[in-house]
């Protein structure tokens, strides 16, 4: 690791790996491009079966509204909806919850975790938040919930709104800071400015949220090494309970890609991969220097005894996830499915009391093994015994070639049932995961 007197990037590191268009971050397996409307019946069948014993249940609600669309955003978001349309959407989400309430897959379970994602959940008004969550709790009481995560854009948080977010039971407030430079924020289309970050953070700390998380993105347009170091310094100065750091990627449905296409440039106007990885390495090292612990390829936590990611860990071990809202993804009884991916069809189908299912995919036993294996690799370590017990397969044999190659490159070690990745491997984990994919999935479009 370079010290402050030297560049973070090693100039002798070899050929520069430019950032080009496409999905880099691996969030699931098999790739979404293999999901099909022809297989929606599989989702309906999964919903009609009781849950496997001991399977956690989580709920995800997509709030697709934003003040602005970030230039790097590839999620389903809307910046042009009027209040009556927003109201109709929230009514539809509440109605959708009711459509699932008595389905056999619930099996009397209460959710272990709830996640409000976006878009911008904090875009909603106080009254909308209170009405929405009251209706959700009426159908699925939150008595047993261990974690309620709520994503926020700092510029949308008022004193009253953040009080409301705490009041409804949110345990992990995730602030989409991304960067502390007003110039970088503006270049990338963010709606907030740096002064709003501090105000929102002070509000959150005053209300004693159990966990306040800060998101950063390494390699945004206009980022410099000096500015990145300053972002890390300011993050440490704030002292959040956890820090999540992503590396900038340019999927096809972003405005950055549209600009690249119009200009005829194949190379994205963001940092290359070696630079982004070096910046994340620097951030992790600085965080560790002041007592943080690197808990995954993307996260550092201040206190491992108090700070956890129930949503992440449950999903990566095969929990059922009921995704609500437009374009939301679900995983129930081993079957993946996605809701209608456009606003009007989603609302209309729910208003007709139809499940708004759009496409689905049921992995076979080997694909389910691969899914959990690659997702848990993002933790930087895994236990082979877990996979033998759950899937009846020895990972040392099933993935012998891939594991040996990681060891040969000095990126991993195997000690009995324990498999550990090095920090260098963790920094490029999403690239390395493809080696574990089945052949037909390795070179396919991800989304």
C-alpha cells in the first residue's frame, strides 16, 4: 500500500484495464438475461408451496422516485411523476402486499428484515411514509424484524422527516453520500451538495439510529486522487458505523453510456479499474488504521459486535425475499422472479388484483450452489462445510480448477474447510466470480 508521499496507483502495474460499458457488479446468479416471461408459472408455483423449514423471509420495497436521475444510475427510477401518480403507486404497493398475505409460501412467517430501496425512499413525504409503513405492518407485523434498512439522499432529509424515519422503526439509515466534492457530485448528476451531507448526518446521530451507513463510489466522473483521499478523510472524520464503497461501472441504461454512444467512444469517462481498485484499497487501509474492520468486498464496519448486515447475509445464504414495487426482484422457494418493469403496467395489474409478475427463472441444484458460493465469496472467506451440509457437494471437488487457480495466483489460501481471499482478490471479486459460472453464463449479457 502506497503512503501519502506516493501515488496510489503503481505506474508499473502493467496494462491499464479501461472501464467499458456493461455490468460489472454481480448481484445474483444466474444472470438476469436468462430470466424469461415464459417461466412466470414457476414463480406462481413457488408462491403456492409452503416454505422450507428454517428459511428466513425478507421484504424489499422499491421506491422509484428521485429528484434527479444520476448519470451513472441504472435502476428503475422516475423524476417526472406528479403527486397523484406517486399516490397511486403507493396504493398499488400496499395492495400488492395484501395479494401475498395468505399465500402458502408465507407459512406464518414474519419478516426477519425489511429494506426500502430506490430510487430514493426519502423522497416520500412524512405523511406518505407513515401511511405506507402502517399499512405494511398491518399485513406483516415487524415484531420479529432484526433490521430495517432505509436508503436516503441527503438533500431530501428534513428534521421532521428523519424523526419519522426513526419513528417507523428503521435501524440502518444508509446515506447516499457518494462523494464530498460539490464539483464531482454535480458532474455525476447528484441532486445533493456536500453541506446537506453534514446536516443529514447530524440529524441521524442526534436520533441515535443503531446504524448509520455512508455510501461512497470510487472512480466517478471528475474524481482525482487528491479528492478521493479527502473523501476518505471526511468519512473517517464523521465516524459512521459502516462505510460501503462501490467501484463505478457503466451499465447500458445510463446517461453516461448514452453520451458514449452518441460520441462514438468505447471508453467511459471514469477512472480505469486498476485506479478504482487502488482507491478502494487506500480507503480500506485508512479505515482499518482507525479501527474499522473490512467485512466484505464493499463494506467496512466500526464495531463488529454491534454492526451487521442481516439483509446481505440472509440473501447470500438463500433466504426468501419478497420484492414489492415496479421492477422489484424476488427469490422464493428457490425461484427468482421480477415484477413488471414499467410504471403503468405495474400499477394497472395490481389495481386488477393480479400479481404483477413479469419474468422468472428457477435454477437447478448446481446453479443454486454456484449462486450461494459466488455471493459468499464477496465476504472474502467461506466455509466449505456449509456447502457440503446444505447441498451435499464438496466445493473442493466441484470447483477444484477455479480454487487451484486462485491459489496459484496468490489470491487465496485453503486451510481445511476454510477458504480465504487476499485483499487484492477482494478488490476485484466481481471479475473473479465469472470463473465459477457455468459455461453458458460466462460470456452472456448480465442484465
